[in-house]
């Protein structure tokens, strides 16, 4: 019953936030006028909402869903509740490589998610290899991830001083503000993100088996090392796509899976779908709050989520650090 209630409340909150996000802003239309304007096409305000506000909402929803599922997969693979694409440097690595490649080849914007994916894989490989020392511990993984994150973030920020138009355009594209997102961004994120989310549903049974000890999982016929690599690639793909279109956003993959397990349990048949819903809800709520609380100035969603996620990370380290070796 608690699981059903959790899903129901989350879905209702998500619908409420979507309605709030559609109606919030300098242009205000009633629901009937909006629907009529979208159908007939004779209302300029409805057209503005369709071309500017709707893409922004959809990008925020997809970004939240992909980041949350990415975090859930990484935590399943590493058996580490502190794993998150933003915290351990995957997102910053993805952002840096996408900036680098699109700066060199400015006409291939549609392939930014693939460039981001390569950067995410590079960052994950560095974190995993540098953290390994007769096994992985949450503290070592977190510290190495913070170092990799800082390195790639610094390299990415160095492009701000190049002064070229292409670099400026790319920096705007991967910023964590969802302003001026277009239907092209929706199509790109929708295509690559849908592939990653579909693959995440297919590996749910593997995630549940990985919760067991490696010897137990191996005795059940699973090739543990290969399974971890496959799930990690899916997680990196999701985080990289979200970074390429939605920008550098941390802590979604840390907050949502942990809250999800408290509400619906540890079975990934529920964790993955609930993380999609809750991640979409969190990022859209943060973005809508950021553009309305001090309007017309905007506060990036990443700042709001960092304010929430930073204390939450400290709380997790204090409460569960000894259990997980931190």
C-alpha cells in the first residue's frame, strides 16, 4: 500500500508541477485559451508558450529522469550509495569533451550527446581505475571523483576565455539554465534519452542480482564483470545525454535513488520507474522555482539542487559512512 501511495502522490505532484510550470511566467493564459490557441494557431501568446515554454519543460523532465536513473544504475553497479554522475565527475567529463569536439566541429551539434558519452566514459574509467586498490571504498571513490570533477570542470571553464563565437554557443548549450531550449533539443534528448531509459528497464533483473555478493551472483550464472560494464555504459550514456542538452547538474542521481529506496524498497523493478518520475519532478520543480522566485532574474536549477544536495551528501556520510566504509 505504501508503494502504491508513493507512486500515486509522485504522479499527482508531477502533473501539478507541469501545470504550474506551464502557467508560470510573464505570459499567462487560461487553460481553455491555451488549448484553443494551440489548436487554431491564431493566438500569439499560445504560440510563444508552445515554442519556448513547452520545450523547456520537456527538457527539464527528461533531464531529471535520465540523471536519476543514471544514479540508480551507478549505485547498483558500485554498491555505493554515494555514486552519482555529477559528484564523481562523469557529467563534467561529458561536458568538457562535448565542448571540445563541438568547438572543433561546430556543425555537428546533433551529435553532441555522442561526444558527451565519450567524455563520460573517459571520466568513469579514470575514476574507477584510480579508485581501485584491492577493491573500492566509498571514501576513495568519492575523493577521486571530486578530483576528476574539478579537473574537467576547470578545463571546461577555460574555454570561456577563448572568445570565439562557437565556444560561446556551446557553453550556452551545456549551461544548467533551461532558457531558450528548442524543439531540436527535445528531439535530441528524447532520442538518445529514450534509448538509455529503455535499456535501463531491460537490465533491471541484473541490477537486482548485483545486490548479492559477487560469488553468489556468479553461482547464478551471471558474468559479473561484463554485467557491471554493460550497466555502467548505460548509466554513463544517460548522464552524458542529460549533460549535453540539460547542462551540468549534480546531486539528482544521489538524492532521488536514495529517497526512492526509502519509499518503495530496493527492488529495481520499482526503483527505476519511480526514479524516472521523481527525477523529472525534482528538476522541473527546481527549474520552475528558479525562474519564478526572483523573476525576471533566473536562478539556475543546478544551484538550487546543489543547495539541497550538498547538505544531503554530508548527512549521508555522517549517518551511513561507517556502514559503507567512509
